[in-house]
């Protein structure tokens, strides 16, 4: 059984040359939290998802995997 991917945070961080620690520092949260988002073992709240989008200067929806691609 393959793991379901819900968000693209890891990919977008890489595309922008940012690390998990950069994001954690910017949002003032634990790096472990960002790591769990990047591995899709946990998901950010909607509020945090928007904060991530602002940090990465993209639309919040661009951080999500389309349900059509599953």
C-alpha cells in the first residue's frame, strides 16, 4: 500500500532553494513539525498552510496535490 501524498511542501521548498529549517524558523515552529508535513505523515492546518504559502510566495492551493492526480 503506497502512502497518499496530500501536499507538495517538500517539493516547493526544494524548488525555492529553502530547507525545512528555513520554513520552521520563519513560522516559529519546531523543525520536526515541518518534517512531518514534508513526509506527509501529518498535515498543516489551513491557517499554517496559508502561512507557508505566504513564506514561499505562492498560492496556497499550489501546495496541495490535486485529487484528480491520485
